[in-house]
């Protein structure tokens, strides 16, 4: 069977994808308030309506995916199979049609209530670029721990915002005694992983249990104020340089949609310790695309990322730290080896030395007020198809 | 009037204190499930019962203080005044008596649902001690940014646990290729601040607005694995070395109980930037006491802490980061200048060089399995009284 909902050529949201989000119709009709939906073509199917009157329906009739995610992987698989059946067969077609909304007639919310937010530093090209920029005198650009563990830190969960939220240029200390709006506002193009099923305190989650806990993938723009970050980060890491806003895409693409995108991680040398051994391949062939004011400025290849999301998760919990539904962890800036694959402006402009020249003739080192940054991505789907991630976008306001 | 509930001599929980917590009777009676209470003497008054049938009562009949805290400072003042009146007058005495529980007959829960957890590094003596330990070759023990801003970072909110929770010794990478249980398990005696009223994204909270947002104070033990931390922390700060457990005391002492404890912060030189200027004194004369297996090993004086909690809050939000109800931020290790005032074992044993000798003849550099660490504190109350904080305690399990 094929899908009876029209899916335009090149749409991000095919029957193989079926990503989850939280939406609200802009104008009345079909129930009230935000609820969980699945995107298909140019529309979104109201899952709360499809399961109305059941406990599952109640968990879907809320402002975040969390209650649905807490139900765990068997329920995720059940709902995905049912949605697919609804869209492929005529069994409930009339009822479905009444609960489909055009995407341009709904508002999309933050898909999850973020519990803890952790950001990694998992791209070797990115870490090496920053090493070359900040420690040009050192022949080895990576720090000694980098190939032994996925370096990561906790970010601010409360300032994770949905795509479209304006990003106010943060003020802060740019250096000793120097206070003002950041002069080095940057982006970081990242891939984020959403934890659905929690884990118990004291019980590490192995790399092999990754798909039992992680539900799906979002795109992340981890906005960064490089001057604030540089002055504050010793010895406890980034704080205000990152905590003002982290934007995420509204659609969570389930891992189940990414089977055809799975690839081995790059060769890891030295061999990771046992707890980091990748039992199955959870590298992912996601192709990112970063646009500045509508012009593509970079195409970072996530598949080159050194540490897999399963390794990051195993690392996060190896000390016994528990996972909660809604935990979000991100890859860190995704950069490839080539200059047109760098995922941040500090790399693209090489710390401001070589400004980017844009199509309108203007130049950029870091972001100006009014600039809009949009990150998109796609991955191979089954049978030559394409899985799209929608986008995460934000405009800088002064 | 005086309190008709008996308050034993030396009790932490006087009529001037009235701290808030979440409790559950161990055996039936008086309603079901966890609810908010106020400690008085050896008992706890069930606030959910006292306001039963009202919207406020519903907000008090839950497993955390958050819904009450979200109501804001006017409501905090109203409830505090009402509770005091209940305990001082006979108006509702009979009803109160039916809703008092002996503290030894209730279980205490984590008082708040933690939104974001931020830990600072605000004690000069502590930061200087760590500088001397780790950078003995450098004449100035503080890093260049330390006196310009309160250095802080985000910790893991999901592993904040209530006093009494056993702390499992974490495993992790102790150095390159060296995996195993931490050999340097430490404590950090800290003071924590609970945010009640949220703030809007993009709008900094001034030092003068501190008491409009912060509800009260808890004791914090930020357990630390020094070997894990040392290997992982460059360049993004502590992660697994801290994220396995952070214990907090069950009673939140409201700022309103600490008027007599307010003191100026130490002289700050260089003068802080305008946004960090302390408009009113929010230094606090809290006297901490750290016990190891029942023996007092240190008495850290919080009043010497360089950065005030109002300054820490202004710093956290100066970049526009918003506050949420349930945000918790802590001072970092509280250490005084004298060796018997250090708030961590890495300082007390000077990085393991000079073991502590305990009363039973044993020695400690870092913690052994079975060790119990308890932190208590008190502050001056009005009219020569004493405000107690209860305790935060935890036992290490292997």
C-alpha cells in the first residue's frame, strides 16, 4: 500500500519518516490546546484525536512528547506501526482526514520538556580546528583526553527553545572589565538525541541498550558567544557563553526511521575502553546544511563524527548517573574536514581572520543583528528514500 | 504570643525558622501521598491539610514545593505569616494538632523538582587552595577571571537526591586507559539557593531583585570523584566527576528566616562591574559543620564567601538566560582560611598528602565505602535565636 495523504516530491516527511512533534492549530477546530502529532507531507496528523478516550490518548493530548516517551520502546513501535497503517489503509481514513492539519495552519511547540541537556564535543574535525585556532603553537591540536572519552558538559535545559524563537544578542563580560553585547555571536550546527525511557540511578546504560532509551533525533543550534565563553570557561567550562539560547527543530525523527542511515563510526584509535565499545553501528549518515540569510554556507557531514550517540550515552551513565525522560544530548558542532563542511562561524571565518563573503556582497565573521541561521538535514531512507529533519532556524535580535 | 507546639532547647526548627519540606507519613492517617509541610520543633505541620479545599491547598498537596513556589513572594509571605499565627494562637489549634506529625514518623522527600542546577566556585579560600594544590608553581593561586565574575557551570539536575540517599561509588576513567571505581571520592560542603519565581527569557534579574526570585536555602553536598574530574575536565569542565549524585537537605529555610544572618560580602577588589554591584547585603552568616562518621572534621564559615547569592543570580541571568521555578544554584565548596574550616577532603588532606586522623585511630585522605558524611549548619536568628538547617547526609556504598 502507499500513503493516501499526498506527499510532495522531495518532502522531508515521508511515510518512512513519520516524525513526532507538538502542535497547536492557529485557529479553533479539532480539540483545544497543544497535542502530539506526526508530520506527513505538508500536514500533521493529530495523534491525540486518533487515540481519544484512551490512556494513550491522554498522554498524547499534552504540550510535550514526554508522557508518550515515558511509555518506552514497545509503545513507540506500536504507535509508529499504527500510524503507518492509518496512512496506508482506508480503515480509518475518514476519521484521519478530519484530524489532519496543514502545517502552515499550525504552530509548532518545543517537542519535549527538556530534563537535562548535555552537549558533547564529538567531531574530531571541529575539536582539531579549535585546537589549531586557540593553541597554534601545539603540534597536536587535540587535548590528551579527547580520543579516550567523549568530552561533554551540562548545558542549560531551561533555555532550550523551539525553532523560530528570536535569539537576543547576549550581554556579558567579554574580558576583564569589558562588559557589553557579545561581539562574537556564533552558531554550532549539531545533532541532538532525545531520551525517552529513563534509567535507574547507579545503573549504567550500555552502548547496546541505546535504542531502548533513546527515542529520536532533532537538529540543534547551540548559539555561542565566543568572547563571553573565552573569558569565563576556565576552569569549569562554558556557562553564559552558551546558556542564553539553544534552538531545536520541532520534529523528532524516531530512530526507527533511521535504519538505512546507520553507518560505522570512524576508526577509533586507541581502541575505546570496554564500556565504550560500539556493539552495533550507531554512526548516522546525516547530511547537514547550514544557511545564513538563505544562502548555504556549509554542509557538515554528521557521519564523520568520532563518537557515536550510543557511546555518548554509555559515557554519560557509566558513573551511575540516571537518565530521565526528556534528557537531550547533542553531538557538539558537526564539522567535516573541508572548509565548506565546518559547522560554526569561528571555524568558517577561522576565528575572524577570513570573513565569509555572502552573495549580497556583504561579509561575515560572526553574526550581525537581523541575521537568520537555518540548519536542515537529511538522511538516506529505506529503498533509496530520503528522511528529512525539517529545520531549526533563528534570527538574531539586538 | 509564643508557640504552643513544644520546641526543644537547641532545636533547629523554631518559630522564627519555619522551613518547608515535602513529607509523607510512614503509616496511614491524615491524607495520602507526599505533601508540603513546615517543620516546628520535632514535628511537621501538614500545610496541604491546613489549606484543604482551596487552590493553594491543591498546590501544597503535591510531591514538591514547586507549585507553591511558583506563586511568588507575596504568597510566600502570606503563608509564612499564617503558619506563624496558627502556631502562636489558639484559633485553629485543635485542627493544627490533628495535622502535626512527629518527624521520626515521616519520610522526607526531595523538597523541589530541580529545574536547572548550577554550581559556583564562590569561596576564595577554596579556589585559592585548589590553585595552590594544582598549580603550585604559580605565585597567584586564583585564575585571572576569578575576581571578575562568579565562575559557575551547570550540573546534572536529574541526580540531585535527598539527604539519606546512599551514594554509590562511581566508576569511570581515572586516567588514560585506567578504568575503575574512583579512588578519590570527595565531598563538597555547599550552600544552595532555591529559585521560586521564574523570570522571562532575555530579561536579566538584577542583584536587587534577588529576594523576588529566590525562596530559600538548602545545604548541599556535591559529591566529587577527583580522579574522574581531573582527567575529563579540559576544556568543557566537570562532567562525570560530579554528575553521579548531589545531595540536598530536606528543609528549605526561607530567606525570610535569615534577616538576622545577613552580612556584607567581603571586600571585593577590583570593584565588580555594575551588574554585579550588591545593592543590599546578601552575604549570610551561616556556620557549616562537616562530620565524617559522626566526628566533626571541619567548620566552614559561609560568611567569608566572596560572591553573594544575589551576585550569582545576577550573573546567571545577565546574558538573558531565564530562571525557572525549581532552579537550584549552589555556592561551590565553602572553605574558610583555616585548615579546620576547609569544606572538602582534597583540601583537608591537601590532595592526599596529609591524611586526616579520626577519633577511632583510622586515617582518611578520600572517602572509603561505608563512610557517612553529614553537613549541618546554623545561622543567627532574630533576638539572639538560632536558625538551624537540619542536615544533609549520605553514606558511601561500594
